[in-house]
C-alpha cells in the first residue's frame, strides 16, 4: 500500500520572526511512517517543522504552514492517509513583511480559520470515483476522548480515529508513550493499554491495512 502520513505542528507567521504554533513534536507521525515502511509499504511523510530524523526508506516533504501542508497532501496519491499532524486551526489574517514593533502589535492580531486538511481531502475523495483510500484521523482531547472522536469520525467521514486524552499521564505531546482508543464510525471503541508510540504505530498500520483488505 501507499501510505501518506502528516506529522508535526504547523507554523502560522505573524511577521518574519513570530508565529503561532503548538507543542507537537511529530513523534507519533514519524513512528507511523517507520512502522508502515517496516511492514513493507511505500511511505511519504508530510512534516511540519520538527527536529526528527527521517525514517529509513521514507520519502519526506517538509512544509511550514497549514496551507502548505494541504497543497502537499493534495498533490499526492495514496491508499491510506494517516493524519497525525497538529495543524494550527487559525492563522493571522495577514503576515507583516517586516518585524512588527511591540507597540505596533496592540490589538492588531486578527485570526482566520485554516483549512481542515483531512476534511478537505475526505470531501474530495467522496466526490471522486473508484476505490476510496483509508482515512485515519487523530483526536487529541482533554477529557474522555471517545465521544468527540465518534463525532469527528462521522463528520470527516473517516475509517477510524485514534483518540487520546492528552492530559492523562504518559499520553500526548512530547511523550514516548500513548494511551489511545480506536474509534469507528459505527460507535465501536477499541481501547488499547498504555504503550510506546512505536507499538501504537504498528497497531494503526495493521488496522489500516486490514480495513483495506476487507474493502477489496
Ligand atoms: O478537529 P480536530 O482538529 O480535533 O481533528 C483532528 C484531526 O484532523 C487530526 O487527524 C488532524 O491531523 C486533522 N486536522 C487536519 N487539518 C486541520 C485540523 C485537523 O487535517 N486544519
């Protein structure tokens, strides 16, 4: 299978030296890319700004902003998209061409919504013909992740969502482990124990390729 994985944060610049972003390190996405490659798949990784080495045998496209990430994803063909990226939901309405002085910034920041990459791609694929690729989303929640994840799964028309509570110990941003649940559009939930991101990644790849085989 051809896997496309989005990973890391995006940066949305206010001026040449300031941006909006989030603490995503890209580790989960890089682990998925590595696991998919190890399982013999062809893998492309679309990465926001992260400090990680490209897994062996993986093709990598570096991007900075959400809009660049969308362009990169839309230009690729894939059998499975795993969207782990923590895309910034908002960007400044405009980016100043010169560094803003502190006193120029008061009340200046106006934000506009960024495109939802996964939703945009899902919508386009729904309209298209032929076999639909497997779409996997992530839902980082603070609290019980399951109910929000089911809604997200249906709204974005995904095959499953990997839900995690980013506030629980050993889970979320910057950790090596994750406690996740796989949530399906019919409301079914498969809770996994706390495990390494590498092990979670292998489970995701196995689930995605299993679903692909069922749809064959
Ligand atoms: O709605 P929410 O942002 O929580 O959805 C998370 C999922 O959607 C993740 O898989 C994330 O990579 C994807 N996403 C996206 N583009 C956005 C926001 C989220 O692809 N602008």
